[in-house]
C-alpha cells in the first residue's frame, strides 16, 4: 500500500478512535452523551458521500472484531469493500440508459444490457447465441434461462470482478429475479427511476426517426432542422396506445418485483429532474449502499463469531 493510502486509512482510524474516546470520556465522567444539537452540521460533501455511514461501519467492525492491530484492520476493510452490483430499474424512457452512461464514464462500472448481450452472443455464434437465434428467428421471446445464462457468463469477466456492474432494466419479473438468485447473481442495491406515466408517454410519443440517416429527434426536446422535419417518421411502437399497453405490462410486473428484492431499493423521483441532478442523487444512493453493505458483512461476521462461541 502506498504511503498516501496508509495515511488516509490511519486518519480514518484516528477520527473513529478520537470520537470514541470523546464519547467514552464524557460517559466515564458522568457527563451526558453528545447530542445531535451539539455536533457540527455535516458539510454537503460529507452528506453526499455518507461519511457518517463510513465511520459507523468501521466503528462497528472494530467493536465486533476487537483486532490486535486496529489500523491494519481499518486499512484492510477499506481495501476489500465489495464492488458495486447495482440494478438500474424504471419504466421505458425513464432515463436508465443515460444514467448508466454517466456512471460508466465517472466510475468505470461495467454496463450490462441484456439486449446487447443477446446481440453479441448471436453475432459470436456461441452455444447460447445459437439457441437464442432459433427463438428470435421464429418470432418468439428468448426464454429467461437463456438470457440469465448470458448474464451469468458475462459476470465471470475479470473486468466485472474489478469494477462492478450496472444491470440495466433487468430483471423485469419476479421469476427472473428468483432465477438470478439461484445462479448466484446478487445485487447489493437497486436504484429505481420513478417517472410518471404521463411523462413517459410524452417522451416516447414525441420521438421521430429520420429514415435517411437513422437519427432520432423529439418534437419537443430535440426538434429536427426545418429541412429534415417533413421526412421524419414515427415508429409503430411509439404511438400512445402502444406505450400505454407497455406501461400496463411494466407495472403489473415491476410493482411485485420491488417487494421481492432482498437488497436495499432506492427510489428516485426522476420525472421533473435534469439528468445531472438525478446523477447526483444516484451517487448518494451508491455511497449509502456501499457502507450499508460493509455493515451487513460485519454483522454476518459477528453472527458467525457468536455461533462458534456458542458451539464451544
């Protein structure tokens, strides 16, 4: 570990220890515990990065493990945080793809889209791709077990182990989630972009495609040049009737799915927010998920430790 990293870990440990000593000293001297009113307010940076959550998780780990060398313990804990495993969920046109692009650019997470996986497996001529192609050629949906097999295969990549993953709009149903669990594919957080149906309809219904170039425009949000507008066409699936049908299907599956997740689910009201503000809210969510994941891991360690003590 570099000297800079050692210094940072030691600083974190020092803060935790000093905070603990200050609290303990007040208790031993008969003073009251520090009240929230007596503590300085969190800075915007501390709030955005869940600094309190970080210190609480590390302090909990020290209490549980009581390590001989607490500084080394803290450094090891910081080095071995689990990589993000995040599902980005939401209705069609809720902005999932845009946020995934921003997160990949900012942090290097691996963006996983089942549509992209299907196309790649078919193009590569893999066994999974050949099976999927048979269904696609017959105009049938690709079975869930094949899709999840592709997801599982992708998640074995070295880049996934190093950088973590963002699963875009999948699973879509409770059975798919159960199959993922059976295959050992577990998220440590779900981010839901909640956009009102009326906004979704407006976003999709206003889309137009230039058949000459393939470029996509929007009558309100990205108007076409005057010379292009006359030749634009609307996709058959972008009519109001088709969109409302898709939304009914989405809600019928999505609402029970949210109740079935075992990991934290964070919903962001994204209908009226610009992409940058949604991104900022997602960052806060990821920080909270990171430390709650560490705290959960420490809690499991404590339970195993207690079970061993009880057995002896």
